C-alpha cells in the first residue's frame, strides 16, 4: 500500500473513528522505505494542519457536497491540494499519484473528478485563493468557534497564537543534570554536528535547529537527554522536590515530568518517593519505558485522578496536577485537535478539571503545595479554574510565581506557543494552609 493511501486511512481513522492522529498512525502498516514513512507523516499532519483551508478550496471547486459515504474521496482531494500548496512534490506527480488512490480503494468513478479538480486548482490557484480570502476560518486556518473564543480571551495575542499553531513545532531536549550540565551536552551535540541553542526559560533545555532521529542524539539511550518541550520543562522546578518528600504526578503519562522530578531530586542529592498515576494503562506503560531508559524509579499506579479508589490514604507533600485539557496550546504538535475538539468540550473539561483538583487537594498534606498545569491557552480551563477553586476552599493560598516567563494572571502565569520556541501552557502554584 502506498504512503498516500496509508495517509488516507489515517485521516479516516481520525475523522470517522475519532482517534488521535498519533493513535491513527500507530494503526498504520509500517512502510519499508523510510522516504515513504516520512511522506506518510508529512501528508497526515499536513492535511490536518491546513484542513480549514483545504476544505474551503475543495468545497469551492466541487459542484455539490459529497455524501458521508464518500468522505474518502473528499479527503483524497484534500491530500492532492495539500501537496500542490505545501510540498515540493512536482505537480504532475502529486496529481497522478493522488488520482491513483481512487483506484486503490475501488472508487474508479472518482478518478476523473479528482483529476479535474486538482488540475483546475493548479491552473487557477491564485484566483481561487483570492476569492476565498477574508473568511476567518480560511485566513487563520482554525475552526470559527476557536478563533472567536481566542479573540475574546486574548484580544492582543490571538493572531500570534494562531500563527504559531500553524507552524511546525521545534524539537527541544531536556538535559539530565544527574549526568552532566547543559553546557557539556551542548558540546556533545556540536561534536555530532547537531546545531542547537539553549532555551531562554528552562535552564536544562536545548532547542535543535532541525529535528533529528532520537537515536542520533548522543547518549539518548543512556539517559543523558530526553525530548520535551520547554514549557513542559518548567513544571518540575515549580514543584521543587525536597529531600524526603512524597510526591504525586497525577495524569503522568507519557512520563516526561515524572522523570524530570526524579532527575532534579537526584542532581540535588535528594531522595524522594514519587507516585506516578495515570488512567490509561497503555500510556502508563510508556511512562515505565521512559523511566527504564533513564534508569529512574517511581511507583506506577493506574487510576482516575477524579477518584480515590487507587489511593493508599498516605498523604502527599507535593502534587503535580497536569490535568486533562483541550490541548489548545499544543495544536502545532497535534493538528487533529482542530478537527476533533468542539466548543462544547471546553465546559465539560472545566468541570472535570475542578473535580480532579478538589479530589487531589484532599490528598495533600496541610502545608503542602500543588502545581496546577494545562497545555491550554483558554482561561476557562486555567485562571478561572483556580479562581473558582480558591473561592470554594478556605485552605487554598495562591502563590505568586516569581519567574521571568509567561503573562501574569490573577492566579498563575500563561504561556503562548511561540515560533521556534515553547508550547502554550498554564501554571499555578497552590499552598495548602495548615488547620488553625
């Protein structure tokens, strides 16, 4: 099966099956040629990243809308349009190979239609785009509900956030200080002819000029370094593990923040007990694999952060609550969010976040601290959650974050995705007052 046909199947898995693109590509058959594997990734991510534009162009060129059973042909057209607009594939090859997908799925009747639409776009691309410009979904390449919500929440920043979401994300590393300094690892990268720059806010981060296979990173399999966005690297330092503490990393998978907590403690000579909990057993297995590669240990627990049936009634000194969210701060890494997330999801997620926060708060010792984190850029999931929670709990003290990153909010700090920089994240630090 060709890379283009596999890309079609992955897109159908997302849009019909409701699966994430990561899961959909996990279902795809491995392709023997690395170039085909790269093309599969390029087409799958690219179509979902630019789909609001691709759909608008396809709708403009089609005489009438397809029936639901022909979603595959609709996506074939979008695959062809993406190649013509955003890749270096020669136009004749992009069109002919895209038309060939129709034959591969036994829809020969669509070959002439797909060929005609793609050739018309190739011929009249400038005029077609000029006709469609001016509509927010086309210009900003996001769903209309999200554009409106973002513009209302961040009138001075929404356009920059959307632009960053449409870019390819950088590859950022987290240096394990238990094995050496960031400066030393930067020298190892230079020796391997891998260009990188220190991150401005995380003291252990390095952003690569170009992504590379992790197996080409010096010492990756020996635990010298991990792949983690700079914004995500800020969580462990905020929680600041101290000697002898019992820590909980709730919603921990795939384990990057769990590992970072253990690395910080090890580098400082502290012994800590870390419980890493997640509701998904398969993702919890990824946490185990992460810890094994880094030669770190934690107690892994499969459980729901909104429930207590997994808890052993032993209180925690500190909790990292990286709660489920809309993931609107990491759209550039997961462009399927544009297609899968809805406006109705946000309110439902906010209620879940409040339930999780209240549940975890009951497991925290008096005098303990909790870091609330999301990879969302929507205040409804972030600052407003902490405002609501602190109003309802007399023992909550919101701590100001004395840091040089993000935009200060009443209850935390908001980071936006930046070009060749960090993702969008929100952090708040809560202290639990001791009983009088």
